[in-house]
């Protein structure tokens, strides 16, 4: 019984610690992208930059990174403030993960 308590304590302390997270999963959890598959497609197409460089969906994200996402009609630049402690984050907590640095609308002639 003592082992169960000690392993439970270890497990709970592990869950509270931020862990490395894939870029596509972070985009979904932070609600910068509505779905993980969309985040993967944007990364594969080269529309997601991590610290100014094109990033693959499996790239690890850490606090302080700058993420730029370009979509058809807008571009968002966000700074990662902190990593989520778990893979499931409420909407209220998701807003605290990133800071929107800039957001601009892209016209048909902008490149």
C-alpha cells in the first residue's frame, strides 16, 4: 500500500511538470489552430515558422519560442509564454499559453 502512495505521488508530480510538446499539438492545445491535422498540413506546406525558420510538425516547442502562422487571409505571430502541464487545457488556460505579438490581414497582392 505504501508503494501505491509513493508511485501515485511520483505520477502526480510528473503530470504537473511541463513536458516537451510537438509543434502541431501545441498549436491545437493553445487554440492557434482548431485541429491538429490542420496544424500538420500548415507545417508541411511551410506556412508555420518557429523562431523565423520553417518548422515540421514534430519539432519541439519551448517557452520563449516565437511561432508565425500564415493562412490564406491572415498572418499571426505569437510568443510561447509557458508550456501546458498536460495535453488537455481549458479555453481559459489556453489563452495564458501564448501572447499574440502581431496579427495582420493579408490581401491578394501581399506575399
